[in-house]
C-alpha cells in the first residue's frame, strides 16, 4: 500500500511538472535518478512512469529511458482538431445547463484574463484561461465528457503554453471567450459551440506561428512529411 501511495504521489508530482512546462517534451526520466531525487525505491518510480505512459504524457520506449512525450506535427494538428470538437460540445451543453453561480465564475475568469493582459503576465493568463475552460466543463454536467476533454487538454498543455506567449494571442483569446459568453448568455448553444471550436482549433497562420515558435526538440516531423 505504501508503494502504491508513493507511486501516486510521484505520478502527481511529475504530472504537475509536465503540465506546468517545468519538464519539457523530450526530457529524460531516468528511473534511478528519480528514485534518488525523491528518496524512494525504483518500484514506485516504475509504476508512476507506467501510469504517465498510459495517459500519454510519457513515452515508454522499449529498452530506452522514458521521456516526456514528444508529439509529431501531424498528431498535434489532429489533437487540436479533436479537442476543438470536444470543447465545442462542452460549450453546447453548458449553454443549456449552466447555473447562475457558474455563470458568475465564468465572468470573473474573463475579468481576471483582462487584468492579466494589462499586467502582461502570460503564465498567469494561461492559468486563468485554464480555469475559464474548467468552468465550461463543469457547467456541461457530463463527467465523462469533462474527463476526456481534460485528458486531451493535458496532453497538449506544454504546446498550448507556447500559443499563449505568441504576440496578440492573449488579446484574441479574450475576444474569443467573449463570443462564447455572449452566445451562452442568450441561450444559443449552436453559436456557443461554434465560437468555442474556433477558439480552440489552430488553423492557418495560427498553426504556422505555433510550429515556428516551438523549440525543435519539442516536436517531431514537419507538415506533409
């Protein structure tokens, strides 16, 4: 039981470091080094890495040291496409099911985003943006949908941080969120879903800008390869 607890604790610690960008895609996760760093045996380390591998955050390579998962360009595009559809569905359901308290939380998050823009805090902006989307997931009142959407969002989290840092992206995010809020406020679930899909999906110049800004060791392949 103690080994399971240590494995879960380590899994949560490493997951937090990956999602926060402290451990970037491609970072080696050596079992022995982690065991020494966290003063635990290799058994819970191995289990923690196995769980992270199952969630797609870690690449468990045969006979090689595990690494924080690197996503190919093609797969990254596909993941953003699927995430846009999932988030659009969340917005559609949330429009019909959102409570007054959740609506207030959504508006507060939007105000916090504007404040983060004023103070030029991209990483604070990123976290508040995540909170905005979490309110939408909760308001959709579908635990399974929220789980699937959150899991996919976590997998592309290191890449989304680079989206936030792109010039003009924070301003665009606020406008795109407002379109979702406006549609939800009048009960137009179709418009809310469309606005959310447009907000999440990366197309054209936005996609090209993201790929151009990514460090070469964070991504594999090129479009068309």
